[in-house]
């Protein structure tokens, strides 16, 4: 600044924008309902350091501190925050969407998928997964006494079960789950 006498002086103003960080889960497993998860979308939020944010806008148009997202595929969500001093800052979080596994149960007795009370049959999936839960009723919550097995193959004894659907719930390497079932016809053994 220069005054009328030709003297000059300087001053400095430091304007600080808030530092912002979007709090996004590392991986969002969507496209399936994981037991114990909320299928109603995923909540994203942010944290700031320095100046407090007084306003925010998410890339999906939401202006609340958190936003619920329903991603159809992987993508980036960005929030821009504004401090009381008018400064803005932005940060983004990446949502990674994994497809649900789609298992197919098969028997070692195709194509009839039938067995007699004096025989047995083995069930498995057409491809491998990280974990298996074989049950008759796949409705959660599944209690331990409802689990028929946890190995890739389920051995079904004809003397124990009648005609019924055997279901498998699988978990893949991403932690996503999927399920399938197979109806087995059960016939009494002939009397000899």
C-alpha cells in the first residue's frame, strides 16, 4: 500500500480453508444383501480439521453432512465444504462395488437329482468359493443347529432326509454372498 506521501507498507492475511476427508468404507459390497447389513444404501460422511465447515455439497447434489448412496457400479463421490470464512475444500472417496456370487448347486446324480432311502447323494457348487453354509431354510438369521455343513460338498443320506430343497449360501473373496438351492426327490427303498 502506498499513501499520498509516497510511503509504502505491507501486510499479510492468511486465509485458511478447512482440511477435509471423506469417510468412505474401503469396499462397499453392493448388489446383494449381506446378512446383518443395511440394504437401504450406504452412508458416507466427512471430517474436517482446522476451520469448521458450515456448508457442504456432495457430487450427488445432497447438502447434508452425510449422504446415502445407492451405487449401481463403482464410482467416486466428492464433497465440497465451505468454512465460515468463505474458503472451500474438497475430497473424494471411491466406492468399489462387487457383484454378488451366483452359485449353482449340482448333484452327483444328474439329471434326475433323486435318491432312495437306502442311498446317498452328494451336492456341490459348479465353481469354488471362500465359504459355504448348507441349510434347508436360508432365511436369516441362521442358527448353528440349522447348518447342515460348511464344506464345498454336502453328503446327503437318504435315511435322514425326505424330498426337500437343499440350499447353499456362499461367500466369495470379496465378502459378498449368494445362494442357490436344489430340489431332491426322495423315494423309499423297495422291500425285498
